C-alpha cells in the first residue's frame, strides 16, 4: 500500500501563502488572547485551589455554583469526567496573599463547608490541589525556563549538525507551533497548566523531529543534485519524505486521539494540546521550516551568485563546518 | 544463519528475558505515583527566621544576666530583627564593665558601637547561615520521625527549592490528609515555666500590682481556663510567667497518652537525666506555686507544685482522645526548631487514582491497538516486524523504569503513548526508505541494508533533539512533568535500540532463511 506514489507537489511555491496564513491565524489568536487579558493560566501558575467532589446524587453545576456564591473572586464549576460519575470540579482563585501558616487550604475548607450546608446530598472530596503564591511563581519561572532552554538546546544541536539557516528555520517552525497551539488552547477555553506545558515541550521535540527528517534529506540531496537550485532540492526532499511525514503524523494522532477520548479528565488538556501541536507541526514542517531555510540561505548566498547553494559551499562562508559526515552506505 | 546474526538474535532474546524478569510481576515492581495511587503531596517552608530570632533573644537574655551581674542598672535591651538586638543606656563610666560582660556574646555576634552608651549586636553571617541550615535539617528529621510514626509506607521527605528551605513531603495512600497535615506542621514547642502571677481574666489585671509594666525577665501568656470543657478553646485567661523555661520539649525522654485525676485525656511524659535534674531543682524551690505547662506559647494548664518532682509529669487540659494521641506523637518526635508554612498541597483520593489508572490504561491500550491495526494494514508482514519492535520497546521501558525505581504517573502513561508514537515513527522512516530503495530497482537485501544505513543518522538526530528537550523538562520540571520526562527519556533510549538493532536483525533473520525476491512491505 502506498499513500503517495512519487508525489511531486510544489510546496515551495506556496511558501508565501503559507507564511501569510500562519501570520493571520497567530495574529488573530494573539489579538483574541490580549483582548481577554492574556493566556488563561491554571492554578499551577496563578495559585489557587481546585477541589474535585464526588456526589451521591446527580447534582447540577448551577446548584454548586449558587452554594458557593458567597465566596469571593471568579469561581469555575464544571462537570469532571463523564456525567454518570457525578463528579464536579470547583476552582477557586488565589485569596491567600502570602504564606499564612496552615491557612493555605482555608478556601477549600470554606467551600466544602458551604456545600455541606447547601443540602446537595452527600459528597466526598476525592481530590484537592492548593498552590500557594510562592510555588505558583516558582512553577511559572520553571516552566518558562524549561521551554526556553529546551528550544535553545535544540537550536544549538541543529546548528551544529546542519547549518545555521536550517536551525533558524527549525526554530521559527517550533515557535510557530507553540504559538498556534496556545492560540487554539485559548480558543477552546483550556487553561495553561503544568501538564499542558509538558505537552507543549513534547510538541517542540516532535516538530523538530519532523524538521530534522526533511533537512536530513536535503543534506543528502545536496550531494546528488548539485546542479539543481536550492528550491528544487528542498521541494524534492519534502516530497520524498512526504509519505513518512503523513504516516507518522497519522499514527501519532491515532495514539493521542485515544488519549483524548479515553485518557480521562486530567489528560484531556494534555491530549488536546498534542493533537493541535501535531497537526500544526506537520504543516509547519512542510511549509514553514523549509521556506525559512530557503529564504535565509538565499540571502546569505546572494553574494556568491551563481554558485549553487551546495552543501560544500556553506552559506556563511564557512562559519560552520557543515558537518559533512560520511555515511556508511554512501558508496 | 551467519554467526554474527545468531549472536545478535541471542542478544535480543537475552535483553527481552532480562527485561521481563526485571519488571515481573508488575504490580510489585512498578511503583505508582501519587496521582495514580492516591495520597498527599505537600511542600512546606521552614521559617528559618524563627530559629534565628530565638537564638538572638536567648543571647540577649544571656547578656542581660551578665550585665546585671556586673551591677549595671537601667540598661535596656531591645530585639530589632531576627539577627539583631540593641542595648541602650550604658553609663559612660561603666562602659568598660559592659564591654567585659559582652565578651562572650561577641564570639557569635558582632558589636557595632553606636552613640552615647548604645550598642547594636548583629549575628555573624556565617553563624546565621549555619543556624538556618541546622533549622531546616532539624525540621526535616523531625518531620521524618513524625511521618514514620504515622505509619505511612514509602513516604518521601526531602529538601527542595532554590533557597534550600522548602521541604517536600509525599505520603502515598494516606486516608486522613488533614490529620497528617496538622501533625507535620504542629510546632509542639513544650515549655514548663514558673507562674509569677495569675490566672487573671485580662492582661491589665495582672499588671496592676506592677505599675502596668511587664518586668524584663517575665512575660504574659494566654491560657485556657481550668474549668473549660474538652475541646473548648474559647475561654481565655492570662498568666504572668518567668521568661526562662524550667524545662522544654528537648528534655523529654518519652510521652504517651494517659488520663488525669478527673479521668480526662492527658499526656504523661518522662524526662531524661538532665531534664530531671533541672526539674527537681526548680520544683523543689517553688513548692506551693503554679507551674505553667505551655504548648506553642499557650498555657494548657497550671497545676500547683505540691512537692518536689523529678522525672515525670503530665500535661492535662481540655484535650480530646485524638488530640492526646497526636500530641504524644509530636512530643516524642521532638519539637520543630522553627514554624512551618504550607506552600503547596495536593491530595488525591484513592478512588480518583483508580479512575486515572483505568482511563490511562484504556487510552494506552486503545492507542496501541489502533497503531497495530494501521501497521498491519499498511506494511503487511513488515508491519509485524514494527509491532515486535514496539512491544520489545515497551518491555524494555517497563524494565528500566523498575530498575531506576521511577514511579509510574499519569503523565508517565502519556510518555508511554508518545514512546509508541516515536517508535513507530522510526520504523516508518526505515520502511519508507526501503520502499524507495526497492522502487530504485535494488534487491531486497540491498534495499533493507540501504534503508537502515541511510536512516540511522536521521533517527540519531531526531532522538538526540528529543532527548535534549526531555533533559530540560526533567531539569526544570516538577512533579508530573518529571514523570513524563523520565518515561520519555527512557523510551527514547530503548527506541534507538529496538528500531535500529532489533528491527534490522528481524529482517535479516527472515531473509537468511529464504532468498526473497520480494518483500511484503
């Protein structure tokens, strides 16, 4: 079976359209995000409390909400998991301004007490998360550092293994994927939590994976297609790896979709992030990463027209020893 | 079969066998994280300033005694902040005597001379650092003892945080999180002090005979009236007590629940030799007076000293049965050197954990099944090879997790699913390349060799890049993210082995048996 037999799409021709499309999506998304006061953060980062309750009788979200009406701040009350589980998630904002001894879980206790008074039938607290302001700030810092450092680490690795313009292409594609995913998360009303950050970083790795596979093929084709233009080489490489790109995206999507459907409430946001990220990652690999690499390579090569942008003549005038490692099977 | 190939096959079988042995039976060998097993996750901060303040105050009192012994009067002592106190009103002609009295204090505090008989004393920085370190370390040990007394299996008590003053406590499978939290945090600072005056219903009343001023060596403490009912904390009376404690919780040898003469729950304690000596002396000198039993700055009861007591005593008050049990526990495990505040609390009930396991496993199996069906449909017989590689990958992953004692968490299961995805990706890369080589009219054997050789570098690059990301996730991640990074890293490593080495060997094993002209791919 074969999805594509000798595919020959002209992806590179569409590069400006693709960049424009991405710009529109990201721009609109960011505008929407800003209009709503930034990316909604979960309690991992803002601090606050989450209570998960299991009721004996079915109970409506509104009944729970009105039982908690007396508590200050913006509360979130939503069904947790399947309706038949009769579980409700309550999220309370940060009210403990600083460390106050054993008071961190004050809101949890107040809320539980208020619900007991409200005659909603028996319930059991099956889980609580209380994050204080200090830890929230710490997690925020750590999450940001993890993201930035892993992107930096991957950039350095690609620059070392390929050439700088490729690393730039990969990084632009990665940021593209992260932004697109954040935009979709906001659109669909998900909060940024630790789990979502983990998913974002996984997408980073995944998107870079895709990009590397294509760049690897470009590197290989530089040797056998010396007389061709850079555009042609890149386009051929994208086409040659298209089967793999689609199949891998497909299988990974299969597993992540299973996670989304069956993974339960806790993993839902994680799985959603992965789904968006994988689709965006595949798109950006084909359209964005290669396009950026071409644009950057061309700019650097302009001084030396009409020399072909072959790998033996690194664009930056030999700033990087373009890593021409011999392959065992190159004979 | 060529010899090289045979050895490779044996190596693979050995790895699989060792791996299965490594994690079998999985229920025992694979540890579950808190999110799956249920339990409490706490992050506390040790308020190290408390320990410093205590030391500064003690030193100040020492200096006061030394100064008074030299006959200096009207010298005032004021605490400024946790590491600093001030002395005022040293008469010029007695300055030399004051300095002489301060010699001992100056081994630990720097003296700053102020103007006109004033001096500032600041704790030496290295001593402050040492005291903070000691406070955290002592708090850690105390919490460890308390957690052990609670009877929790496999607890985690560890220092975390950049400043080193955070303590992480994880208690798997705890049924009553609130009780655990209270016990961990209770300072349990026990002090026995001689009562100078009281009880009285207001502070002012206590000070009437003293002109409204608290004498320098005394303090006023709130307490519970002797007539209050069990559990009642409302009724407040005040005692004027001596600042210096006769004995403290450090002098205890043991503490256990008992009953007092009115059959109310109480805690009986016994003293170590040093404590008994001090206690005997103080009670002997103060027969007929009241002795305040103070817990965390609150007088629990103030019985009359009827006779000289040596090594035993009882704390009675308005306790419930549960409270005396918990109080004995914390007194046995020692007082905390400083107060603790909670920074983060997460509890997962066992039912929520079980639910997560169920959905996590369902998702993993569902994903696995979908991928298996796809591989068989798309790659036909070669798909079997990819499936074998995937299964071996998971087996190795489980074994490594059990070897590193990495706990399986919900994000860890997500990491599992992602590993499946990555593993399949490697096989897809290889298979697509083999197809290309076959299309270029190569023989099956050549195509397979070329496919694996050419893709090897790609696989290496993609895996190294992902490992870099996972390493940073692990470095900066906390809790769930770490679990995910651990599984992912291990999965990536075992994936290089299975997709490159195992898959290729399987292909070559099949080819060595028959000279195939076509490949089912």
